[in-house]
């Protein structure tokens, strides 16, 4: 059975030494976060994930969720108790406002705990993930009445939240949806329709489940401009607070490749009673608040699956005996050397390490910007933070989950045939990681969002700010001999990203298919440059700290420098290939007529 240890030391290094969380003490929720408090908080989260939630990962995969004849749902053994411990421990309330029962801690802290949860048990982690997204949508768009009625119970975990968008005939193109809404005299609405692929759509872990449902009002405009968002609870309260069925039911549980422990449902709404969230015909505005939160959370899932797969691959590589090192036996007292001596095994392990550590820093960097955007008082700083989040969200989701899957496959490869059989758990990581590339907007959608919307938004303001920050940092350390091996490759990679951006701007005016054909490579180019920037910042912090660190820290810090070197030597050069793909255009991609395929 796989094991998991939360990367506490890595996160504490990123928070305290790389991004200096103490500099954010002027923001609400940050002032009391001493290094000791941070460490003790994450230690407790790690204990819950390692000892309670991780052991249920295999159970959830084998047992799955069960729909009974009466339509009720049973989650896998142990899930209900684990959910109780998660909610009663306050973990679902970490970053929610105190007025609704939350702890008002920084969002970056709940992002970190989200990685722990995703590594421990991805299917389980999706239940609180979706509730947190529902909380964000209601905070941003709900009426005072809805907030007061629903947020305290969602924040506490007593009730759960889900996002209900997809229909059998439409996925990304939500303008085609058919679910109907009709307004009643008392101001509520009746909702009628069917949704599919609804993660955590029904379960037995919370008393009530609150659905945020996209539907079209009678007479509303066609397409996305006629969509509204409604809060539709599984059980609705009467005047005395008693709960009653609301004609919301799970029609079936989807049969899936992975995440079996999450109840992914076909949901039926049969004249269900709901309430408008936001304005009529502007439902996507409200839904995107929840969706963007979920996209970031799914990007974190990519890191989480890469991390746990990497950890187990390391343990196997250190133990499995096979062959001898190309440079001679390293363990002559053994019948063979452990496979960790082989360069190709090291290539896969180092790729996993180099991605997860830099992606983790990228999540923290963006998480802190998120906190500035929602908690700051300086309008310019808030605007810059919002720009950052808009630009980086598709990169974290798309590139992050592509790499998470790739590293899970590499980890499985290290096990050889043992990685293909279920008992070692690696094939589950691969199956579970695969969904993260698809849902919350498939990764091609993320790439199109990045290139088609985010680059030119507000006159390219966010992209200009990103380029300024990265280039200014590289220029600041260009003369530092200790940083030369990291700064020079990054300067070259940044130039490739800027060249690709200029090409896209020119191509977009001439041929939109060139833009569409280049967007995926551009997203990956952007992702590699962003990870490279994170490695430069981590290298600088590790070098600064190494001279004065205690012996127990020296190995970790020295390992950072080596891993950064590997990234610059073996991963960042892929930016050259991505640039070539981008500037090749779409002619050969689009030349064949449809009937020739």
C-alpha cells in the first residue's frame, strides 16, 4: 500500500524564506502567523491527512460509492468519519470570514492544506474543495438573506456545496444548456432539468447538499447571455428550520476511470425550489467565481498527485535491486544495486522533484496574491493581484495537471510491472490524476483562455506586469556569480516566451487558427518559465540561508540548488521546442479535409 508524508519543511521554507510571509502582516488574518504557529498548524493538518485520510484512498478506490434503490447514497467505509474529523477540526472553515463561523486565516494556508488532502486521497478531497468553491460564489454574489441562511452551515461543513453545470449534450459550451427556471410569486424559482458529471452531487457525509445550478429562465436570450445561477438545496428549510425533500435526486452514479471514492452523479431537478444567485441572465459571472476557485484547486491537485506518486517511487527505487550502476557497483555487498543508481530512473525522479517543488512555490506565490486581492486595502495592489490571478489560473490548472499526470506515469514506470498491478497503488494515482486534465474546463480550454482572453485583457496589463517582475528579478541577480547558472538560462527562456507572445499577437490579427493551434504549446512554455522563476527565487533564498543554517537544514537547502540545476539543464530547454511549435503556425494542422481523417 502506498504511503504519504506531507511536505511540511518544503512549505515552511517557501512561506518563511522565499516569500517572507511576515511581510504580509498588515493583511487581515496574517498578523499572528509566527513560524511556530504555521508549523504547528500544518503539523496537525498533516497528521489528519497521513493517519486518517490517506489510509482510505485504496478503500475508496475499491469500494466506491453506492446508490441504493431508494436513491440514497453511501460513501466508502471510513469516509463519513474522516469528513466529520475534517469539519469538526475547523479545516473547512480556515479561510472563511469570521462573521459566518470561519477562522479568517489566509487563503494560502487553506491552499496548502488542499495539497495535503489531494495527496492523501484525491477523491475524498473533492468534497471539501467543492464546498469551499460554493462558499466563494455566495460570498461574492449571494444576497444577504442567502448568505445568512447558508454560509454558516457550509463553512462549518454541516452542509456541503456542489457546482452543477454540465448536461449530456453540452460540456464547455454552456450556452446550449436546457435546464429551465421559472419564477414564482414568492420570489423563488422552480428548476427543472438534468445534469451529468456532478462531482460530490450526493452523499451521506453532510446533512444537506447545496447545489449551485445553471439554468435558463423562460424568455431569456439564447446562448450564454441568457443563463442564470440558482441555489438549489437537496433539502429545504421550512419556517421552523425543519428540513424537507426538495425534488433533487441522484439518478445514477457515473462509472469512471478513477476517483471512485467521489460520488459523481447524474442529478435530476424536478420542479425543485431554488433562489437566484446574483442577477438574472448573468449566472456565468457568479459561476465563474466558483469555477476559477475550483480551477486553482484542481491545479493544486496536479501537484498533489505528482507529490505522492514521486514519494512512493523514491521508496521503491531505493529498495528495488536490479542491475549495476553504469559506473560500477555502488552496493557490492548486495546481489544487485538499487535501481536509484540508474540515470534514467534518476531522470524520472528528478523531473518529479523539480516540478513539484517549483509548482508548490507557484501555488504559494499565487495564493498570497489572492489574499492581497480579497483582503488588501491598497487599490493598486489589489488590481495587480487580481491581474496576476487571472493570468496564472489557466497556467496552474492546465500546465499543472498535465505535468501532474505525466509525473504519475513516470512514477508508475519506475515500478515496472509492479506499477501496473493494483496492490502497489501506482495505477490508481495515474487513473485519478487523469481526471484533473479534463474537468473544470479541459486543458485545451485553459490554453485558449490564456491566449484568447488573458494575454490581451485590459490592454495586456497583467502580462506586462508579469514580464516586468520576472525580468527585473533576473536583472537584479545577473551579476551574482552564485546565481549565474540559474539566471542566464531563465533570461533565454523569458526571451522565448516574449518572442512567442509577439508572434501570437501578430498571428492573431491574420489567422485565428494560428492562435488556436499554438495555444497549448504557449501554455506549457508559460508554465516552464513560471517554474523557472520560482526556482530562481528558491535558489536565491536557499543560498542565502545555507551559510547560517543548522546541520539538519543544510541537506535540504543544498538539495534545492541541485534540483534547480537539473531543472535548468533538463526541463527548461523544452521552451525552445515549444517556441518552434508555436511559430510553425497551423497550416499543416488544418490542411487535411475532415473526410480525410
